[in-house]
C-alpha cells in the first residue's frame, strides 16, 4: 500500500484530470498498455475494480494496493507522459 498523502492525491488527480473518470488522453486500451509497460501490472485485473471501474478509479485502487516503489515509478512515468503531451 502506497503512503500517498491526501494533498498529494488531490494534486495528482487535478494534474491527470481524473475528475471525469478519465486519465489524461488515454483510451482503455492505451491506459492498460501504459500501466503494463511501466508497472508490469494489468490494471484491468479484478484487483483494481473499484467503484465504477473507470480509469481514474482503477488508478486510485492501484495507489491503495501497490507498494510505494511501484506507485512512485508509475507516477513518475505518468508525469513524464504528461510533460510530453503539454
């Protein structure tokens, strides 16, 4: 379980535009591929099926279930992706 603080989650959710249930410009397929490539995890595994099962909710479940190292690496890669898009 990652130890993200509430304020860190709020900042990440705003940055990744998670309020609508989406993550950046990812489709379901590209989101799954990105997580698989960068964390070696299938984000569509039932383990991450939280609330509505949206991409944003799956990422929230990922934050809650995976260790700091894995979550930190994925966040870093998502930030790098965000930088290339902006």
